[in-house]
């Protein structure tokens, strides 16, 4: 079945450091891929998405490129801030599964000043 | 614009008790979902609904029930609480398809 695997955390960084969170997927169809972010005490919110191969999603300085050849959707940010401290979830959905989201386990990121 | 509102925020139940987690959205979304979040496990889908009067099971429906009598409300019922149901519960809604999910702030439930 379809699934998402994220790099395990927690990840601790200093401000202005480069952040990468790896995400790979398996799916029987042609999925859309998402990154959701959960700030402390809040629900998840969409960070970015890509709906087909080679698409790049971007938002708030974060980027991720849909790589069909490596079945990956790695999240990157060039210079993190303390306000980026959160839990990040990779997820996928596709038509054959009624677009229900399958989530990865989440990666906790802490940015120190 | 309130978005998705969940109540209560916290609750402690004894084994065998029952309760209803409330969820309401004001965005006129047809699709609504209930997830549970356990540490290191991501989110697991409990139940979902594609419109008023229609509900369907997700990955982990055992021990839960839902109803969808209106577009706005999607309550989750626990009939006989068990320690395994200790979790954080999130309600979400969307327009369906690949449209983004809008989440509530969650209900933290402890069963002892």
C-alpha cells in the first residue's frame, strides 16, 4: 500500500543553518505530495505541495521538489529561524485512495538562537 | 473566521467511560476527518465524511463512532474508553480532492 517515510528526528539547528528533511514514498498510483507543519500547541497546516513529477512547491522560504525517479520529496530551507521550530509531516494522497492523506511519522525541528 | 473548532481541549477519562469530541467548521467544507496523533506515529485516520449523512471508516476506526447530520458538525464518540485511546485527536476539513486540509487545534485525551 501507499506509505511515506521521513527521516527521524529530533533535529536541532542553530539559526541561519541549512535544513533538510528527507521524505520518500511508495504509492500504487500517481500521488500528490505535501508538507504540513505543526507549531507548538496547534493543529497542522499546509506548508507546500506538488501534484506531479518535477513540480517544485515553495512557501515561507521552504522548498521541495517532486522526484519521481527517486520517489522523494525532500524539504529544504536555506536559513532557518527560531520561528521555524515545529514538527514537519510529509504526506501523500491520490485519486485511487479517494485523496485521503497518508502521513509520515513527523520530524521535530528545534532552532536555537 | 473561526475555521475548525474542537472542544474540549483537554479531557481525562476513566476506563469504560464515554464521551463525545466535538468538531465544527464554518468554511462550508464537504469533507471532514478525524485523526489521532501518537508520538512517533504520525497521524492515523479514524473516520471521515464526504458530506452530510455520509461517513466511512479510516485506518483505525475500532472503538469510535461518528455521525454527520449537518455540513458543519462532525462529532467523534468514544463509547467505552480504553487506555489505548489516550492520544491527541485532530479534526480537519477540506473541499475534497487535493485541496488542503484545515485542522483544528486538537483535543488531548487521557484514559486512566
